[in-house]
C-alpha cells in the first residue's frame, strides 16, 4: 500500500510546490542556525557571524532577487539573537 506522500509525488512538482518546499527548507535552516547560535556554549562570535552569513548565502541561492525580503524577515532575528547571546550593543 502506497502512502499519500508517495502518491502525491508521482508527477513533477509544480512551481508553487517547489517554492513552498524551499520556504520550508529556509525556515528550517534559519531555525537550526538560531538554535546553534543560542545553545552552543563554545561558539565564538566569529563562528556565529559566519553561520549567519552562510545562511544568507543559502537563502539567496534558493531565492535569488529576494535579498530585501531576507533583510526584513531574518536579518533582524539573527541580529537580535547575536546581540543577546554576545551582549553586543
């Protein structure tokens, strides 16, 4: 008996389905980056900054020409977390 997921994936994904999948991947990636930054006690500020920069590169690779959206949605969250974690001003 086939699961509903395998039946749905029988054909190629539509553009909307691909975009929805990429959005879910981006949300998961940002969530993971934020978890690592907030929970790893040995993470230096330089390493955390590199994680944030790499997250932005990956996001723009998934969504070219959406830098403004990234800067409005995710950059403030990451900056706020970095400020709290490393007591920046």
